[in-house]
């Protein structure tokens, strides 16, 4: 179905606002999402922004919703693709692929959000975003780790902590890539990931002889 011209333009403008707001948020957090800067970047008046988003807080919520929805899609595709193509007990390669996929995106720093950004929102907005983060980011990754642990590939861990460590790693690499303007190589990423992965692997694993981990070098 073809949208009416006015509706189509409105949708395009909203998309451009979200794109620019996400770019600013990724670069400097909530405080960097200046409405006047966004309006000038897309060529509309500041007042026109309020046609699409009634406040900066509403825009912030929409930006994070968009980011979290994208993460969920990427997680599903990445885990599904590697699960079909890899042999059994190759979960380190599966999670390496997922970390590469996520860290190439502007990452939502849940720790920064909880520490300083949620204070700008209403309780309802905070609860909504925390629920989105749980269902679209945390739980899909936790579920993937659960499958690994159930297979007996790792010693017992507290799954929420491992999931948060993995997400923290992705945020770190994403931030490093942004600061170095893309200079962080895949080889650098693999070395960093290996340090994370060795930390949750069984104590009895001889990393120097592991044929699987040679895939990461």
C-alpha cells in the first residue's frame, strides 16, 4: 500500500530525527541529544520536532526502543546463522561472531543508563525501557549462554553475571572502535574476546592446545 504524500514525508522526517538523535546519543549520551542540533542537522525547526516527539524524554525513549529492537534482530540472526553452520561445541566461535556483530553497532550502555540517564525519565518510562532491555537484549543472550552451560561445555557460572560481562565487553569494544574511528581491527577484537572467553572456560582446558581457539587467532 502506498502512503499518502504527507504521511510518507512525516514518516521520513521521524526516521531522520531518530537517526540523528541516535548518532548524538551514541557519541555523548543523553546530554548530547540537543534538540536544536538535531533540528538543524535534518533541516527543520526545533518546534517541528515536537510534532513527532512531545519532549526530549519521549525522543530518548524512542531512540532506545529502536536500538534495542535492532539488537534483538541481530542477536536472533547471528545466533541462528552460526548455530546452523558450526559443529557441536563451537560456542566460542558463535559468541565471537555475536560480539563482532553487536560491537559494530552503536551500543546501548545499560550501566550508564542505570547510573545517570534514567533520572531524566518518568517512573513509567524507566520501567518500560528496563523491560525492553531485559526482553530484547539481556534474555536472548542469557538464553544462548544457558544452552552452552547445559551442554556441559563450561564450569558452572552465575548466568546473569556472565551475560552482563559479555554485554560489557561489547560496549567496551564498540566504544573503542568509535574513539579510534574504526582503527580497531578484527584481529584486535579476537584477541580481546579470547581473554573474556578464557575467563569463563573450564579450568582444565589447555588453551595452548585447543584447536577450537586457534580459530580466534
